[in-house]
């Protein structure tokens, strides 16, 4: 493991570079310490931009540029090209076939997801929190890929990064009902904790959604963002500590 970012084992594709970054290795202070990459977090913008640049240099080459968008907890996926690269865009998924463009998403409990194929047709980056999972951004991404980028699902690879784990994802019965109403099969991703609370397996659900779409190569970086305070920012942990501000990790994928 690089001290700044995580990879998964048993992934040997030389045409892809990626990293799920930790909170280590940046310039931010206090609650944002230290590799906070969220400009809207309340941190100093100049410091955040330096952090993003630091992370980018570890993954992307000099002839590539990183694209981030304003995340809105949706299932909206945006196709990125030179035409819209400099535009201010809102969504939670990015996909490109342009070798000069790298993609990134910010997380602090939500799941960062990379999707790519074995033949250099595209790279895709998703941000999936519980709202994205409920809206099945996984399914939407695969449908878009099949339609425009690659029809052979056996050539697709999915990597799901660090996120809030089931043991620390306590939810209400009302929350659970939203998912059951969407799909009765989602019931198995909720474990009853007591009469009022359940534990939600968001990672398990996201894996299931990709499997339902026919994806066979799914890899996971099984780190709990809540549990490991030294490595990860966690929105939920910050709330439990009555902190009004927290940082965000950056997650980057690019063509090699």
C-alpha cells in the first residue's frame, strides 16, 4: 500500500492507473488534516487545490488533466470530452474515452467506484452513497457502457473502494422501507440491530447490483471509512463527534 492511496490486489492491467486516496499526505490542518480535496468543505481553497495537485501527480501523467464535478447524490452520469471539460458540471458519474482526461470523485463514507474494460475503450468513475445505491447508479453506468462503449460484459472490471461498512451504518426502519419499496430483494442487505435500528450493508448492495447486471469481475478495497480515523475522513464519524466540518478523500482513475 502506498501511504497516500490504496489499490486492490490481483489486478494486473497495465493500461489503467488508479488510486483510492487516504487522508494522509496533504497540507490541510485540524479537522481537514491532511489531504482534504473538497473545495466546498470550508477548508482553505488554496490548500485544497494544492492537495488535489499532490494527489493527481501520483496517478496521472503530465499530458493528462483531472476532471471533477459537483456531486449531488444522484445517478447522473456525464460523458466527459474536451468539449465539456472546462464546464461546471453536476452529477455523480463520469465516463470518458479520451486518453488525455483523468476522472475523480470525492468521498467521506460513500463508495468510490471505478469501471473500465480490458481494451482501453473507456474509463468510468462513480460516487455512490445510499442515495446513489437506491437510484442504482451501478445499473445506469453499465447500461450506458453497453450502449456506447463496450457490449461484452466479460471485458468489464469494477473496483469498489473504501466506504462506510455495515457494522457502522446504522439506519432507521423508514430508511430500510425506502429500499424494500424499490426492490424487495434489497431486504437481505439490512440486519436488525434492535427494535428501531438496522445495519445497512451498502457495499454488499452495490456488489449485488453490478452482479445483477452481469458483471463478473468485481474487486473490493474493503476498508471501513468510519472505523479508521487515521486513514479516512468520515462524514458520519464527524457527525457523531458533533463536528460541523470534515474533509473528503479523492479517488482518481486514468489511462496509463
